[in-house]
């Protein structure tokens, strides 16, 4: 075999293996583990010092309560996020 051709094959195999290594984290992900956003807790509101303008209540972003039951353990990952119903 031509040494240049062997070099191209080796380089190609190296590139393919490095691309395959990049995707392993997505395959190894466990969906039953808590996500960082699930540990968020409500905290107290910002206290505006005297002499400053009050905060605009209309610019707050309240987090709605969910009435959706939790997913069963071992259900796997969602392919897409659940639909959001606005209004109601």
C-alpha cells in the first residue's frame, strides 16, 4: 500500500473516533437525575433603600405552579419539552 494512502486512512480513522467521542456524553446522560433548575427555591424580594425608586411590579416574572404529575422513574428522556398551556 502507498504510505500516503495509509496516512490518509489513519487520519480519517482518528477524525471519526474523535467525533464519536464527542457524542458519548449525550448517550450516557441519565434523565432521572435532578436538573440544576429543580433545586431553585423562592427567596425574599429585593428591598429598595430609602430615596430610590421602587421596583416595577409589572417587570417581575412569577414562576407558575405546575399541576402535572411527576414522570415515573426510569421513563427515559423527553424527546422535546412538554407543551405549555397559556391562560386557562
